[in-house]
C-alpha cells in the first residue's frame, strides 16, 4: 500500500516534511496536486517508489540516491541535479539544466528537454549516469559533459533535434543522437560499435515499456555517436605553457 | 541609501497575464501566480503593472508618487499645479499589511499638460510628461514618480509581491493586462522606488537577471536625451524600447532582434533577406544589444512581450488558453491560475520573443498623440 499525500497549496517545507514522515514507515508514496514545490526527494536515500501527479518545482530529486520517481506532468528546471543514484521518469517535458552535474542513476523524459540538459554530467568507476530524451533538446545539450550517457531519440524526427551548440566543451562520456548532428570542435561523430548498439537497445526498451510508446520509426542504425577527441581539452590552458 | 550608489544583481520572479479580447479581470490572478514563486524573491521588492484600471480617466496621465514627507509633497504639488491641469487627487487606497513596513506617503494624481505650456515647450504631450516626471525625480528631494501612464498603473513596495498586492488592494482593480515582479536583490538596500516594474508613459518592464552591457547601453541611449538616474538595468531597458519603438518606429519584432539578436553564425544560416535585415539592425543598433542573463516582460497599452537572453540563462515559460496568454519564470505559476485546460504550454527559445497583442492592435505601444 502506498501513502497518499495532498500537495495542494502547501509550502515546499511542509510538503517535504510530510513526504519524509510518510516514507519513514512506508516504501511507496503518491503525491497529488503538486505545483511548483521545490526540492522534492532532495538527498533521499533508499529504494522508495514515489509517484508525483502535477508539476514539481525546481531541483526535483537533487542529490537523490536510490528512489524511483515517476512524474505524471512536466518537471521544471534543475531536475536530477547532482543526482547520485535511482531513477526518474517524466511523463511530459523537462525545463532547463536537467541532470546538471549528475553522477549516477538514470533519467527518462518522454518528450522534450530545455536548454543545457546534462550539463557537466560525470562518471566514475561503476557510477555512470544516463539521460534518455524521447523528443528534442534545447541548445547546449551535454555542455561540458565529462562522463555518462545521453540518448536523444528524436522520435518525431525533428530536423534539428538538439538545437545549437551541442556538446560544447564536452570532454568525456557519450551522446547518442538520432537525426541531423551539428557539433562544435573538440568532439567527433562516429558510427556505432556493437557495444553501443547493446546500450541503445537496452535503454530504448526501457523507454518503450515506461511510456508505452512503441518507437516503430526508430532504428538503432540511425543513431550517431558523439564523443570528445581528447579527455583534457584545456590542459594547455591550465598547464602554464 | 538609494539605488544608483550600489550595484544590483538579482534572482527574481516575473509573471504576466493578458486577455487579448480585453476582457477585464481582477488582480487576484496575478497575485496568486507570482506567489507560487515565493522562493525566487526575498521580500526586498515586489510590484505589479496593471492596464485598463482607470476607465473613467482614460485621457489623463495617472501619476503615482512616493513622498518621504509633507514638504516633498508640497513642493511636488506646486510643480504639478504650475505645469499641469490636475484633476482627481487622492491618497492611494491602501490596506494595512504587517509585512509591509514603513511605507512612504503614496498619492495619485490624474493630470494633463497645460496647452500653453505645451506650446511654449513645442513638444508632444507624451514628451512633455516624460520631461516633467524626470524633473520631479531629479530635482525634488523625497519625491519619486513611479507611474505615469494613461489608464494604467504601477504598484510596488519593499515587500514580497503577494504582500504588496494585498497592500495596494489590487483585488479591487480590474484590468486586461497584468504583470508582476518578485525581487531578490543580493547587493543593495531595498528601496521602494527601486522595486519593479519600472515605468515610463505606458511602458512598464519587469526583469529577472542582470545586464552586463549596462554601460555600453547607457552611453548610447544618453546620446538621445534619456537620463539614467537610477542606474538600474531595468531603467535602461525601458528607455531602449521607448527609443526603438516610440521614437524610431521599429516593430516589436525588430526591437527584440536588436536587444537579443541571433549570434553571427546563426545569422549566416538565414535566407538572404533575413540575413540582410539582421545585419542592418546589428550595424545600426549594435550598442543596444543586451548582454548577460535576463528574462523580461515589456508591456504597454496594446500588449506585452516576454523575451529571454539569446542563450537562455534565465527561465521562461509561456502558455495559451483561449484569449488569455500567460508568461512566467516557472510553469507552476501559470498552472495555478489557468482557468481550465491550457491549450499550449511551451518554453520559448533564447532570443525568441513571445508577443501577445490585443485583438486588432498593430503594435504594442499606443501613441498618445495619434490616439487623441
């Protein structure tokens, strides 16, 4: 059984207090009528299952480590900011800087994301964050990306799925993108290897089952792979030479 | 200490609602909308602009003035009586709100310029009013005109916006266009005059962000007899739009392309006609490019425009529902007040203006001289 929480017109401190209390005795929570409350599930650790109905405020799931959150609505700016583990599924679109500095876990967005998605995502050892976007992304996708995986499915075949300045300053990780690819210097576009295809197949299957969208028009071979040309693009800048 | 002696950098929330069929609605919606974003402000500035609120006085300029003391009010009224025909005069109707502390005296005057003075000065009534307002603000200590448009008004305070709305009894007014601002100044003492919206004639601007090109913009605009007395970003933004649209007759779209032009590599991708147009605008008005992170709402009698900086360093969401168009820093602020189902909700791209004009209006600013 899940606990039901009504978020209607509650201040974020009050709402987050109620969520914390509910999860002290229960693993599942459904939060209804959420509208703009910030920091939901901030720093939350453990295998909780949370459903949010409405539009949660900025920094949803910031520093979170473990929970699975489903949002039936759009999310605002800064969702999954510095998220460490767990999963977030957005049944709608996301605002700007989703997955900012994300370190682990996975985020699936059914529709579109705003500017600077995945800015400065990073990975270390086993920790490898993943951001999967069903639709399109705003400018600066994967800006300063240092690790992890971004998959841009572009399921509606937009001509320019990632806007301008994709992968600016990228120096690690990988972006898989379906459709017209335009990237700056410091990165290169490659065709897929066998391992890439396995990774893509896995995440596309998860996407399909989460959102019940069959992606009939999407073929694995249509994806391009964007990686950085070196892992220390600024070494000359900071080496004093 | 007043603005101008210190630098301001701010977080802030903005919101705007227009009914394009001119259906009137009370200030309750905009207050509820901006209140959702409480965390974006810190109680050091909140304000509203409302259009259509003085239907009995459409022909008069409504002056809203802060006074530090009786002496400042006396001096100002002497100045008004000498230069203007002063109609209805009253203390601003206010409500006591615990969190709104130490308000100045707030009065409003419905005025027209004296014909003889206009002839002597040889200028339009709009221009005459601009000069009169600047003169009061510059020369009468303790007096500050913070609203001077026709059939519109700005209401602002050192307070959270929802408290400022309560204080000014905005639930009792009806308008077709409302904008709001919640301020989070990080580097300045709060001052009533320094809250947003900033207003000149029918223009009002609310603004989130900071303009790092301020001095370049100011130097250019001061060549055209605008005096930047507050030294705030918002003041210079207002003058830039007044200059481009009222004085130089640019369309609102072109004015947006001046302050937030596409980057050169984006211009290069356009078809020849647009490429030439954008090059010309940048060549002529290059000094009016606003650099730095911002989202603004510019409004005037005929509508509003919301605009982001070209690389979108501040958030902005827009939505449509019948004849209403909403904009806000956060989606939740729109959803709180949307009446039924939003038909369309979207995040505008950086530098892409969201323009909402009244039905039948050609451009955003109604020139008073043409209207008369």
